[in-house]
C-alpha cells in the first residue's frame, strides 16, 4: 500500500491532499464507486488526491508521512481525519485520550514541516455508535484538537453536530450499518463543510 501511495505522490500536481484511515480512503477508492462519484462531483477541478488507507491508526499515518508520502508535493490544503482506529470500541480513560491527541499533534507538526505553506484542516473524529462507551473519549480528543488550530494555517473542522445528537447518537442515514463508516449522506455533509474553506484558499474549482 505504501509503495502504491508513493507512486501516487509522483503523479502530477496535487493542490488538495486528503490523509487518514479507511473513512478517507473509501471516498476516493475504485472499490466504492458511489462514493468515488461523490468525491469527483465535489472536488473535481481542485487537483485533489486521496492518501487514506484502511485500518490505519495515528502511528501508521505518521509513519507514512515520515517515509515519503508527502515529500515533494507541496499541496496548498491538507485534510486530515484519523484517530478512530486508536479509539476503537472500548473506553480507555484519560491516558488513552492524551496518547491519541499526541499522535494527531505529531502528524500535524510533521505535515507543517514538510508542507509549510499548506493550510491544514484537522477534522474532528466522527462519532461512532458501534460502542457508545467511547463517545466521551472522542469528544475529549476533539476538544484537544480544537486547541491545536490557530484558525489560519491550521483549521479545526467539527461536523459532529450534523452527524449525531448531543449524546452522540447518530442521525438516520449518515453512517453505514456498521455505525463507523459514513454513508453517502455523511460524506456529503463533510464535503459541504470543506468546500467553503477550499474555495477560500484555492479559489473556485477549475472547469
């Protein structure tokens, strides 16, 4: 997978770089044609490339960036969504929250050093209902992520109030039956929140 993504990094210009786990990957993947069509509909004209990979934890994403997947690209915008695979389905307490936060901070720091001119959009970890036990941990991590952002070069984007109620219970149809991965409706909510930032930084998409 890493070798494939290194090759992708060399294929032409990338202005918009998505990084993360399977939630990111599925959006631009050939094996999810409905989601890929949505990706193209939303992001065509912005030179977007998808560097998500299934089952990745924060340490896997960090390793991939350490080992060349962002080298020489200089994107103008990077979208990061990672951490839910570290959260898992079991609560782990404050130490776990701190560890996941530090992992995400390390990814942001490394992206900033490798692509210093990029605007980084750190997306809040989405609510997951395969285990309601972890909702409070997700909320705590997201509160920490909000503090990473300066509102300029590093933005924090939280769409969770459009995916779930105040208790973290998902709204109908936004996630798949696995209660972890977004359905088409959930991806479109994310796209609708991202596109105004893309337009601000990149200008309107090319025809």
